[in-house]
């Protein structure tokens, strides 16, 4: 199983960042590759700019630890396994944003890491606004 870990600083208070992170139906405002997101119970359906859909299972939304966990269950990538977490760790007047992703097959890790790296600026801008 491949693992991807990203960490970066966001200059915004943790409560404001968490408010935006935990607004599950607005994830497309943080990830530029998405155009829409709909919530149905513990499922989120995201539309991509290319017109594809991602179906996600929302596993956890933990306000105490400012952490959310999701798994992509259907996508054009045909994952055998995918689970990821976002966490906002308070650091003075800002936060450390951590994004963990575990996935199979391993050969998708390079492509997914490129997508995650491309999303970093949108996430920073979206969460710090």
C-alpha cells in the first residue's frame, strides 16, 4: 500500500479553518479540480472539471481534533483502496494542515501526489480567506 503525506502552514485561526474544512458540501471551494459536491447521509458525490464523478464515504468528522477522514469508493482511478484524512493542528495564530492518503494500487501514488500538490495553493487560499 502506498502512502502520501503532505503538511503545510495556513495563516488563519484554527476555528475558522475547521469551519471551512468541516463544511463537507463545499469541498469544491477548496479543491480547484472539483466543480460541485453533494452530501447524502455519509456519502459525498463530487464532480470534477473533466466531468467525472468521485463517490466518497465520510468516515469521521472530529471537531475536537479538527480532523476529517474520507474514503473514495468510486472514481475513474479504480482504486482497490483509498482513505485520506485532513487535520488542522493549531500552531499559534495559524495552523499546520496535514493531509494523509493511503491507497492501492501503489502505481497510482505518483498521479495522486501530483493532484494533491496541485491542490495545495487552493486549499491554503480557501482556508485562509
